[in-house]
C-alpha cells in the first residue's frame, strides 16, 4: 500500500510537473496573446488617428475646393455680365456711329445743296454781269455805228 501510495505520489508529482509546464506554457501564450492584442490595439489606434487626419484633410481640401469653385463661378458670372455690358455698349456705340454717319450724310447733302444754290446764284450773277457787259458792248457797238 505504501508502494501504491508512493507510486501514486510520483504519478501525481509527474502530473503536477506536466500541469505546471502546461500552465507556464499557457501563461507564455497568454502573455504573447496580450502583447499581440496590445500591438494590434496600438496599430488600430494609429490607423484610426491616420483616418481622422486624412478625413480632416479631405474635408479641408474639399472646403477649399468648394471655395475656389465658388470664387471661379462668381468670376465667370462677372465675366459673362461684363461681356453682356460690353456687347450693349458696343451696340450703342455702333448705333451712335450710324446716327453720326447718317447725320454727316444729311449735313453733307445740306451743305452741298447750299453750295450748289450759292454756285447757281454766283453763276447767275456772273452770267448777268457778262450779259450786261455783252449788252453794253453791243449797245456801244450800235452807238459807235450810229455815230459813225
């Protein structure tokens, strides 16, 4: 019985040793798992921080792009309005230029007519003077012939 008890004790000690080894191995695995979990957690936190930074940057860039787009849209709208204003002014200037050209033609006709009327009067007066001179010389010629 004593031998059975010693054998049982040895078996228990062997089993205890196996259990301690298993426990140490499990403890090592647990520590490794804890380290891996900590490293994984750190990586996830770093990734989360990176994602937040990228998200903030994207929002900032998006806001800047939107502001730039609005600025360019406003500038384009101002250019379109300016182009319309220039077109209106150009049309007004062309109409004014046409009016001035027509007025110039009318004035040219008016002064041409005045010139022609004056030319006719001067021409008529010259013709009258010449006719009078011819009549005088003709009459003088008759008077000379009569006297002669």
